[in-house]
C-alpha cells in the first residue's frame, strides 16, 4: 500500500467510501447436546464481528481453520443464515433481505471459491457457465449476453474457443479464470475470494492474483480476500483482519499490521510465515504458539486465545477483551496491548 | 563419503495411455545420505509424487518403470519380490501423505494402527505394541498420549493426525522416510510445528528424508539438497542454499519470484511491487517435445533452445547442476 493510502486510513472515511459495513455479525450453528439431557451446544463460528470495507480496496481476512473467516464470507454473501447483526451493503441491510429482493441484490456481490472444479457444473460448457448468471438475473437480451460472454472470457485471459469446452478440459488455473469470469458477469461491486488461489500452484497463483489486481484497477472492484497465506495477503490487501475462534483479534492497514503487529496471535501467525533465516528462528522461538486451535463449540469465557497465549494473565481467562483502537486505524483486542507493545519484528534484517 | 541410503539412477517412468506410452519421468537421478533431506520441488504434474510412488513401488497400474534403478542401502527396490517388498515398506522405508485423514483407517484406534507396524515388522505382542505406541505418541508431542492411544482418527485434529502418521512412519526407525506434502493440509502455525518435529526426529534417528513440497520456505528450512522437477525432468539440483539463493534455471527463478515473500518490520511499509508470473502452464503428458520442456514459458528462450534437444544437467561450481542451454549467459 502506498503511503497516501495509509494516511487515508487514519481519517474516518466518508460514508460513501464505504461499500460494506458489517456490524456485530454473529453466526451460530447448532452442535447437538452435551449428553442425552444436557443443554444444546452451539458452534460460535462468528461471534460479534464488525468491519468496514472501502470501495475499490481489498479487505483481507486471515486466520487458521475454525477461525470463522469463511463463515464470515458466507454470511456476507447471504449464503448462510445470520444469527444476529447487520450487513450494510451500499446502504441496505442485506441481512434482512429475503426472496426475490435478495436474489436480485445478489448481482452486486459475487463469490469465487477455493476449488474451481467443484464450483463448476461438469456437464455444462464454459460459455453457458459464464452466461448463467446473466440468464438467471435477466440481464440483457440473448444476443447481448452472448457478446458479453466473449468479452468476459477475453478479460480473464481465456481464448474465445474456450466457450465451447467443458470444465474438465481446462487446467486448474483456467478453471479459476472461468469462475472469475462467472463472478464478473453481472458486473458486481464486491467479489469475495474465499481461498481463491490457495489450491493453485505458485506460478498459477501469481497469474490469478495479477488478474484480480488488473480487474480491480480497471473496474474499481472491491474484494474481500480470505486466505491463510500471509505473504499473499500482504501483497494483495489494503486492510487486514486477523480472526481467531470467531472474533477479530487485530485489524489494521496491511502496512501497519505487518510492520508492527500488536496481538500475540498475529505474532504467532507471522512467526510461522516469516521468510527463512535467523529472524524466523528467533520469531518462532519467542512467538510461535503450540498445539492446535481449540474447538469453537461453546468457547470458554475470557479471551479466546488465552489457552494458547504465551503472555496470558488471570484477567485474560475471565474477561473478554474488546477490539479497541491502539493507534490510528489499528484495532487490537488484548488486555495487555499497552504493556506488551510492538516487539521487534524485523529491524536488523 | 559413506554410501547413500537411497540412490535413484536414470529413473524413467511412463504411463500407458490410449495413444501408446507417454513419458512421466525421464532420467531422474539423485542420492540421499543418512540423516540428510532431499527436497523435490515443482508444480503439479511435474512428477514429484510419481517419483515418491516409484520409490515405494506404489505406482498406479498404468504406470511402469521403463528404465533405471532404485537402491535402498544397496538393495534393489525395483527387483524386490512381494515378500521382500513387504519387509522393506514400513520397516526400512515409509511414507507420510498429504491428507492424514484418508491415510488413516477410520475404524481402528490410532494405537492399533501404530501398533500394527510394530507387530508386523518387529513381532511385538499386542500389549507391548500398544505400550510402544504410547511412547511414540509422546515422541511426536501428542498431549495425554495414554488416552489418545485409544482415540479414533476422527477424534483428533488435523495436526494431531499428521503427528500420528509421523509416529507410524517412524515406528520402525526406517532408513528412508518419504514425506509427500506433509503439511499442505494443515494450518500455518501447525505446519511450522510439524516441520520442527520432523527436523528434531531426524537429528535423533538419522533417517534420510525425501521431502516433496511446493513450499520453498520449507525447503530452505529443512532440506540439505533440492531437485527441481519440470515436466518429469530434473532441471536444476544442488545444495539447498545454493539453489534457493542462487537459482540459475529460469523456471527455478520464476518459482521463487512468483511467491510473495512476507515482508516484516520497516520493509512492510513499502508498497508491494507487482508479482512476477510464469506465463502458461506445465505441458500436459504426451504434449512434451524433445527440446527443453520449459521453452514455451521461458522468457530467456533463444534460437539455441529451439534448435537443440533437452539440455543435459550441466555442473556448475558450488555443487549444483542446471539443465539450461543459456544459463551461463543469463545468470545474473
């Protein structure tokens, strides 16, 4: 991110800058009973998540499995029922939309999934697959739709003859291009990329990332970019939220997050992803947490990260820290944020 | 220098397709010494996993080894009779896979599955095997090993399942361990733990490891040597630090450049540059010509590359070797 963009983040954005405003989003799933007559347990997949996405920017969500990043994406896309909270998209709370109203609103927000093969109907040709959203939303005349398909294929870097081929005739990278063309078809404002490059080989991953960047530049697209790969997130995102067990634990412009991370969980993630060398060894020794993330079923009170946090104190186990501003534009949910400060993450490299 | 644990010489594998045999691996040679780690890197379809399966003699039905040899401690793996193979696998060479859930039997406890290896190869009684299994679970740092030994795979997290796989694979202290993308399905913090664990166990057991991965960070951290595969051919190999820091082949350099490296500290405040990409994709099986397979994607391709056959591996100082006609001209 450029310095100008970084400074822009420090000012409260004008309302029209905000394309998506998620307020206190909660998604719980039922998880059976504890014992035959016990209370019903709940998976707290997303537990009070708030964030804003500025138009034309990329908002990254990182975290390990079970952190709720994909559930957040699916809730924003209205693909799963929301337990509580608002999802204000371009001024409308789409969490309240139902039926036809929701169906028509969908043309403005689209999603690209991790596995492009299972996202495409194997019995339909590429052209029909890309045209499908236009058909379903009744956009344009049949001739216009046909022309638009050709244009979309070209935009995502597929040859025109691709239209008559079936998904299995494409490579993984080409299939992901098809999925992107499909998502682009109704000219959305927002595209959610849920681990959209994670299953691809590194060379292909770079091609798809560059394609997404170019489309963003040309069309002013806004992205929510979900990934577990911090290097990719740093490269691709303007703002980043770090999620852990259904909560955002830290959120900041990418430049601020990676130059001076503040939450112990972010330290651990960064230590695990640091480039090889002496720095990585030091970070891993000091900050990498042990064990696996605990289950999001009925999480304990207090900080969700307390169980694994090397800096835990009693208060962390009792009291849930709220996500609060630590410096301009940098939000952290940790009781000890002031005390722990921002440790040295790479000076002297 | 002592004899290597694993010695692969001129290994070629082909697949029986509908239009005749197609080369999958061509002329692959490498050695792995005791206690050393050899990484095989490259994109999907380059033959990394096929190499592993050939060593384990687990190639799918349509695939055959057309030439070459694979020696494990001087013993011919390719010529081994079924009984000999059973004695080799699990005992002197073993393998861990990418997806621990599909590699573990969901109907048996993890203790039974680790114990099975010991009962088969070491002739331990059921009780002794279970006792040993608990010890191995402790070695791979699974908490509450005494209880976990009775757990079924679905009751464990992904990271713990991969630890169980490692315990199983190392139960007989094999001479050779093949790790095929052992952490790809795991979270980043768990990945780092698994790599640390593999490194620690290797220091102790002196097992030779063949690590198959696309994660160049893992290569830099774990591997002593690297072989970069492209379209079934080895295009660059050598000591890991040489190949990683001073890559010569345009493909290896491209692979390094297209991975966004995490920048930390003050460097994280600089604007990201646009990502280098390697255009096109790995040529599919059967569509590979006699010339350099990377030619259609190579930014440095010249007349010499088009007019000549696949370049041989050319040894350079520092112990590396690279298969590129122009590497001496284009290496910065």
